[in-house]
């Protein structure tokens, strides 16, 4: 059983603490938050020591693995301290505030011989796992476009970053994961309507090395939460809903699965059969923390590693630069 702790018990950190308490392979040994009332409340609820200083938690609770869910500008400092103390770390997305900070964390984890995982939780969503499996099996044929919509109300607690870094990084990670490609250029436009310092709406375009496109609609201005991804290709379109964990396939009747073997070129597009797949639903956070604890205990490849967190962050920051400069940005190979 792995001794685990949670540093930062805001809305996400509280959920990490809850799931760790439920997992048979983890023992929650402490929580920490700079807000003493928040730390005490979560510690009392779970019957574990509460701290306001993460260094004191590391010394006294001696965890082997830690979730870091502090504000983004604190990610590097707190995560570095945990790695140097000998802990495996899962840091919430995005990995850090800057690419330089992200690379520094990767280097420290390597030097310390510790695991650095990034909380890109959408990879553990059953709908995404099934979509990845079907794309890898070639069910869609050549992928033309991935279109992500991540919309919702403005979270008043978020002040240190804009919507691109906060909300676009999960979809950028998913797009890279699904197509297995890196981006070669980006373009974006943003607006600031409610956020005091940063953008709260972004429309972005990402071109990947294989020619597929990623389209992103991201905002904090929609009064209902939308989390949706569509993937369009030669044989039709997949539509995945992150919230309901539903996956649909809309078949292109001119390229049906039965006729595909005889085709060598796309001849047309027409409406075909719609299929809703029956999936076993599971809380993605539980799946993520199970994978993290398994990797911390004995290794494993089901975690999202630091380098993936860095690349998604770099893409998000490139989109913000494109919007600021009002031009297409070519990305280094």
C-alpha cells in the first residue's frame, strides 16, 4: 500500500483526497493547504493530519506519492520540493505556468529518479479510451479534423491564467494522443470579457504533421457546461461527450465498413447508420489515480508523463502568442 498525500485541497484536490481514501492500494496520510480552514476541514473529514506548509507535510507524514493541486503559478516550486523529498508526483494540469518551468520539473524528476505524472484526466474517460481504440484500429480511415468544444461559466476562483492554458490543454493533449502527431502550426483569436487580466474566450486552429486539423472552441462565457469532441474522417464521424461518457459513430454511407476494402479513394459523403456504443462507465479520476499508484509502486505506461504535459502546455502558449500577434505561427520540428 502506497502512502499518499494531497497538497492543495481546493475543488480538485478535495476529490483527489476522496478517491485516495477509497482506493485499496493507497493510504491517505495527510493533506495540505495554505488556507488553514480548508486544510482542517478536509483533514478532519478523512481523519488524517492537516498542514498549511507542504514541507512540514513531507517531513511529518512521509508520503511516497503526492498529488499537487495548488494554483498554477505554484506548480514548479511545490512539485520540485516533493520530487527532491523522494516522492512520486502527480501534478494537476497544466504541468506548470511556463515551458521553462515544465522542463525544469522533468529534469528534477529524472535526477531524483521519481515519477512525474500530469493530471490530464480526459485520457481516462471511457469514451476517449474507446475512441482511441477504434481510431487505432482504422475504423474511421484517414482523419480529417478533430473539433473540441469546452465551454462553461466563468470560475471566479481562477485569476492566475486565462482560459487557453486552463481549459485548452486537456483537448490539446487528447488531440496529440488520438492522432499520434505533433503540431506544425497554430492560429487563434481570443477575447476578454469577464476575466480581469486574461482571455476568457478562444477559437483556435492546430495543424498536425499528418495534415489533420484540430479546431478548438474554448470559453468561460457559456452558462452551461459543454465538453464534446468530434473526429471526422473518411468513413464518417465520431462524437464523444466527456460528461456523459457517450460515444457515437455516424457512418458515411458512401464509405461503409462493408465496402471499404473495395475502395481506394473517397468518392462521396452521405448519411448512413448512427451507432451509440455501450460503454462501461467509470469515474476518470479514479482510473487516473489507480494508474498513478500502480506506476509509483511498480512502473507502468498508463500515466500521462511530464513530457506530454510540457508539449500540451507549449501548444496552448503558442495559441495565446498567435492571438496576441494576430498571425499564424509555424512551430519548430
